[in-house]
C-alpha cells in the first residue's frame, strides 16, 4: 500500500506512523488506538491539497507556501496524488475559514505581511492672492525685454535685429531678424547670387553629392545590356530548338519539321478550346450549362506557352524522359504547370491519335512484307512484344503489390504491343500490373 507523506521540508509525518500508532494498545480504553470504544485523537492528521480544477487559487497558494524545488527538473515542485500536509503546520490544527493556509513549522521563515495603514489626509487649502492690473503690465514688459536679450545673445555678428520698443512696452516698428539657429531646418537668410552663408554652403554640398550619385547610377545603367521585350513578338521555343530535321529527330523522334507542323495542324482545333486538368478536387461540375454572349477561344486562364511549345514539351518528355524540373527551366514555367500541361496533353493526344493504331488487312501486310521476312517467315502478320513502363509507387499497399515487378525491382505497368513487319504499331493492350 503506498505511503502518503507530508510535503513540508524536514517533516517526517506519514501514513506509516499512523498505522504504527493504531497497532499500539490504549491503556485507558483497553483496546487498540482508534479502534472500537477508543476515541483518542491521533498524534496528527494528513490533509490533501485543494483541487486544481475546483479551487485553483487555493491550490497554487498551498504550493507556493511549501516553497520547494524539484530536484530532477529544477523547477517549482508540484504535488501528486500522494502529497499531503499534516495538522502540525496549521494554526487551528486543520484548515479553517480564519486560517485556511499552513503557516507553522514550514522549514523557513514565513513572512506575514501586516495590513497597510490608511492615512487620511486633509485637502490643503492654498490662499490665492488677487493680482492687480498694474502688476500684470509690469510682468508683460519684463517678458518682452527678456525676449529681446535672448535674441541679441543668439544672433551672429552679421545678423541684423531691429526692434523698437516704446515706453509703453509695445513694438512700434516691424521686426526683421536674421538668426543662425543651431538647427538646420530653422535657418533663414536673404540668399543673394553669391551668398556664402552656412545654409547655402550645406545646400550646395548636398546637391553636388546627389548629382554625383545620379551620374554613377547612370553609368552603371548604361553598362548593362538592354533587352527589349515586345508583346507578341517573342520567338517561340519550338522555333529556337526545331531548326533542322536532325534536331527534330533528336528532340521528338519525328522525321522532319513538316511532320511536326502537320501533327500540330491536325490537333490545333482541339487545342484552342482545351481546358487544363487541375486534379480531381478542381474539376468543375458540368451539370449546369454555362452561357456566354460570345464563345471564348479558350476556357480558363491565358496560356503562358503557345500550343506548339506545349506539344514540344510533351514530345520531349516522352522522347528524352526529362524531369519536370528540367523542363520548367527550359520553358521558363513552374514545375506544377509542366505537370498540368503533360497530363492534359497526354489525354488529348490519346483521344485524337488513337485512330493511327489499326490492324491492317492480311493482303496489305503480305503485299508489303520486307525481303528479310519473305524467305524465312513468308506468312508473318505481326510481331508481339510485352513492354514494361516504370511508374511511381502507389500509396495503397494492395496496388503496390499488384504493380511490383520482381524482374525490374520496381513498380511497373505491363503492356502487350503488336507491330506489323514494316514497323507500324497495330495493337496496344490495356495496362496491367507488374
């Protein structure tokens, strides 16, 4: 059975001592202490800490009065379910309304703050003397004389002060003051053509520094090469890369530039009204038909690349296997936009070019059979091959197991491809797991 101890420093009272006291025999009642007819009070009682939820202020006050530090965390000690405070530390032997907190034998000197005295002070009454009109006139004259003395002291040797004060203490002539203050913004002077005052010198120096700075910036700007961009006049990336049939073969595996132009002319009517794929969460519902006063050429935001450049991006990724980051640097667009273009164009090319995959009649195949097959395989119709395409690892464990290939040691998709003896693809099956 766990032992509950008093939490006060150097206090050894606990439930084990109370059990020992109950085992002792009471000489007065002839029974064990605290059992049966024995009503003797125990040597001390243990009181639990107030609830932290129901009485948070009282709980924090008791913890503060314990004044202990946790040895492991080096922070303020906090009680647990076995922490207690014995009755020896309370004035009344237990928490009461008058003395609810422990204050005796706490292991340190408890400072009891005495209530502050309240001093009532009577409001001080200061007699106010009435001032005469003659006294006011004398004070106003003294103030004006003091102002005159201050102006003469702060003025420079070259400044002119013209102040005329009559016997009544009022100015009879206009005042013209030319004073050099210690602040630059308060400086005033009658600037002539060749003025050599302090303010004009500082002003000319500042203007000279600013002009030199402007000249330095202008020289730096002239040294940089200027590139002029005219809207609608930029050369497309496809024209920069596809300059010859050799480069077309390298980038797209198509035979010539004419074939690229022919392919784009065939797909262009669909591309102009193509809507990019933004994922399943961004698919726009088509239940409610959209009405336009004028049919737009293309739905969605304006393209950053022309249609031919987008087709070149897709063909380069299929031919060279370039990463999206590489393509984004080549075409000066974001990686997300490269992925969006590729996913959209793949579906468009699949739907528009699937008619090119057709199984020719037997007579056409045998009539165009190459010489290398006529001798050994005179009845050859098609050549079959199963190919694997690397795919990303799916998140679903079941799909991971279905697409895993022990031969490639990777997640792949398998396709059955058939081609004619001349090399044209005549059949492509659906994709299957690796």
